[in-house]
C-alpha cells in the first residue's frame, strides 16, 4: 500500500513540475519579418488566463487581428492568423510555430496552400 501511495505522489509531483515548466508568453512581443516586399514590423500580444492562451497580431496592414488555435505546450507556441486577400481576393491562412526561450520566440511562419516559402524570424519581448 505504501508503495502505491509513493508512486501516486511521484506522479503528482511530476505533473506539477510539467505545469510549472510552461513557458511564459504573456505580454507584447516585437518582430521584424523579412518578406519579398521588404522588412515588415509586427507586434504579437499574448495573454494566459485559466490555462488557455489567447493573442493578437498587429502588422503592416493596420488593425489588430485575433489569433486562432493558440496553444502552448512547454516552450512550443503555435497559432493561426487569417489575413484578408488583396483586392477582395480569398483569405490567406498563416500558421506559426515558435520556440520560447526567455525573452525571445524563434518563429517559423508558413502560408497554408503552399504559397511562398516558409519565413523564420525572432520576436523579442517588448513588455
């Protein structure tokens, strides 16, 4: 019986340690993204509430856009952003995968449907 209790306690501590190991992403992050049209400045804002992460993007095309499907697992941050098509064209879906390390997130940005090449950039904590 004592060994079962010990195993249960070890499992609980292991789960608690994993929860504490979650990267901290709350706040604003600034990035300069090199594109075919030149350097584009972007600001990402993230908020964790009740174990769920939400966020917004603000870039060269104006207003703030809510990020979708935001997930944070350890130091891996993933989300999707939708962008209106040029001249009323179809909406573009952009997927992001990032690795959080202190005050930096190293991102890979890929457009769904194989449009263009993946772009890698680093965002730095602004606040």
